[in-house]
């Protein structure tokens, strides 16, 4: 399974996304981390990354054919050849709808995966002494609390670091 994730991270994500060389700013990291932890839709909200839709469709179509179409065709060729044309039309409409619905799920998953990589990369520079897995929920809660308390933008970094260190 790790081999598949390495392939996705090293080949598919760089192919399907345009990534900026500019590092993520502190406030951008806090907002991106909050959106990610809250399970919000991330497309267009994470700075420094943009999905290349044509390439994402190409990758999905190749995976679709390798994983689903070729094995299904090999297994069900004889019944499909003898199928009534009206049933084949209805089946193709359903199959096309299934294709596009799975594509949108795949696209959201790719965006979430790339967003996580961008957040973790920015985390290493802004919160170098705090592990992401151990503290990302805590930073999200502190950021939300700082927004509720109307902490000035200049003081949010100090506010969050003081709270992290004191706890």
C-alpha cells in the first residue's frame, strides 16, 4: 500500500498540480490547516497550488480503464456481446454517470492529498518544534479562539505560540 501512496505522491500529484515555489505564509497556513481540519472544500482555497483539470481527467481515465474497464470487459465479454441494444444504451448511460461521479470524488481526494502535503511543508518552517500530527488540531482550535477573541493579525502568531508552549 505504501508503494501506491509513494507513486501517487511522487508521480501523479506533481503531474496533476501546478505548485508555486513561494512558501506559504503563516496566516495562510493557519487558514489552510483550519479548512483541512474542518473538512471543508479546499479547491481554490489553498494558496500556491492549482489543479490541472485536463491532466487530472487523463490520470483518472487511465486508472479507470486499468482498474475497471479492462478486467470487466475480460470477465463479461460474452454476456455483453449478446446483450440487447436497449439494455446496452441504458447500461452505458449508467456507466457514464458512474464514471463522472467517481471522477469528482477522485479530484477532491487529489486536492485533499496535495493540500495536506502543502500544509505539512509549511508547518515545518512555521512550527518547526511542533509535530504536525500531534499539534494540528490544537493549532486549529487556538486559531479559531484567536479569531473569536479578535486578536490583532500581528499578534496571532505570538498568541498561538504562547498557548502551545504553555500547554
